[in-house]
């Protein structure tokens, strides 16, 4: 699997550094009215929708399903990468003979919070849950299959980059003490990818990725207003407006609200203040509704739920209720979608989350590079490997919808600290554009994805007087 860090598209006419508030020139005043480009759209969220919710199941079945689904993928990788090496179950390990074993990795971590730590005075929950990183140099790995579990040791499978829930194939031999000496490890890598259609003639079309609006706690509303006006085609000169007219869809990848506290009203003081409390608490939601409504008035918009948005917290998060966005819901162009969200635009396959999966991988593994974490997710063949261990997930009993059975053309994660992108190439010619979409309230940046070339184009808005 090859990784290309390049892929930025920077046409001089739309770098995001021009003054979009300037008055139109005389040459553009009489320019013909532009028409918004259109594109075919197919929503693929069926596997993430929960039609009936039952919570009487344990979490063991989802791990069994994950292992059952991914074992054939790993066996194929073993046959290709380690020809002639026999495959064994853990219970049937021959002592001293080199074999390959397929199983689910469990990471033993001394810093991992446990409910029992509440009763440990030296290591209370308050000392652990606030940590940004929980990985430690002395973490160890355990491999489990349907028959048993065994401890892994050796340099062939370092614990640092891994997290609990990854299905892998390890090659090595059983040691006399019962541990398994690992010489090498294989992951599912990139799944088969549908062919990307050839771009039609004419100007390139774009999909806009926007995340982390952060409405409700400070921020810069003027910067967000600039972004909405730009996408609507109301800012800049003829060149900028022509480019914004080629944006065929906007995806809001979670983070409409700054936090769940944004919906909490201040304590009432009595009298008229008590009567105003509901209006105060709904203020951020009404503002978010108006922002989404302005976008939906200009083009199709997909809105995903995020960690702080008023939706279920367990993945897959279901679509926001229509009553939360009454003005935007009046437009047929608004699509309230799940998180994760899978869709196609003109045959280009997109798959993305609001960022919880990347944040959790980074918390329980070494490193702080979001693009690298997203690359590992793709390599592991599972969109949310840490669920349901450290990331809440629905207790699926007969399937694991987060397994990457097909490889998208664009894989994105919202609410990231900064913008990053890379192109990943698989051994069978798959090409996947990875995009880390930054929190807009912090960066003022949205990302345009070129459907013809898979190049990405970040645009940063700054409404400060010093800009």
C-alpha cells in the first residue's frame, strides 16, 4: 500500500486568499446568471440505519461477526503474502512450528479507564478519563479467535500503532510458556473498489466537506456567514462565483453545535426570565437551522450527526430529527443522514464519519497524526475498530456494518484539529483519497473535492479586520 501526501488543488483563481467582500468589477456586473451544476446522487446508508432497536443483546456477537466476516479476507492475504505457511487455530497450535493465526487483537493497557478504578484511591477515574492519550510503552497485545486467546510478543507486531478490535493475521510460533512469538503481521488492507467513471467533458464538479461549525459557544459567526455565502455563489467576482456554481453538494460532517451544553439554558431567575428559558436554550439550534437552510436553498446538503449534536451517541448515529431543523427541512434538498455516511456522487463513492473513530484510535494508540490514523483504519479494513470496546456502538447481533467490504474513492473524517489529505494506493490498483476535515469554528476551512481528479482544495475564510 503506497501513500502519496500530495493531492492539493490550488487554482490561482480560487485559493481562498482573495478578498471575497470586494465589489464586482465592471466587467462582471453584466455577466450572465450562473446555473448550479447538478450530479447524480445515490445514498448507501442502508446498513447504518436502525429500523428496529433492541438492547437485550450483549456485545460478544458483534466481535464474532467481525471475525467471521474478515477471516476470509485475512486467509486470502495469508495465501498471497505467506505461501506455504499453514493456518492454525489457537487451541490447535503445534509447539515450535511456524504457523499463521487469524484473530481479533485485544490491547492490554494499564492506563485504560475501568469502572473498578472508581474504588481505587491511587488510580481513580478522574485521573484517567481526562487524559488525551492512554497509550503507554508497556502496553501488550492478546489475540483471540473463536477457540481461545494467547498473548503476543516479539518485534513483529508492536503494540503502539494498534488498538483493540483490529482483526489481523500473525505469523510465528508458540513458545513453551504459552505466548506466541510474532515474526510478522498482516491486515485486511484495501477491499475491492468499484471502477470510478470517467469524468464528463466540461468544468470539474466539486463536493464540499464542512465540519465542526461549533454554533453556540463563541466562535466567529461572520466567518461562517462568509462560507455559506461563498457556497451559495454570492461572494467574490465572476471567477469565484463560477467555481462555487460547480459545487454540486455540501456534506456537513457533524459538529453543528459546539457542545451538548450549548442547549442548556442558564438557571432561571424567576418571573419573565423563567418564561424565556426554553427560547434561550434553543437559540443555538435555531441558528444552526438557519445556516443549514441557507445551504439547502442553494444546493443539496447532507447533514450528519456529531458527538455533541442532539442525536443518539452510539454509532451508527441516526439522522437528526426533522423537528430540530424545521426551516431547513422544508427544502427537498436537505438530506438528514447517518454517521457514518456512505454515498455516491456521479459514480464517485464517498464514505465518512464525523470523526469519533479517528479520535478514539488516536487516544488508544501512539502518535497524533489524524491522517495516519485514517490510513490505518483503511488498512485494517474496519471503519470503527475500537467500537464497542471504547467507543459506544449499537449491539449488532448478526452483522458488523463497519467492516469495509468495498473500498471507497474518498474516505473522510470530520471534526479534526487541522486539514490533512493523502492518496492511498492499494496493491490491486485501488486509489483512495483520504481527507481530514478540520473543525470550521477553529480553522475557518472547508474542503472541496474534485470529482474528476480526486484532488482536494481547502478554502479558508477570515473575517477579521487584520486579514
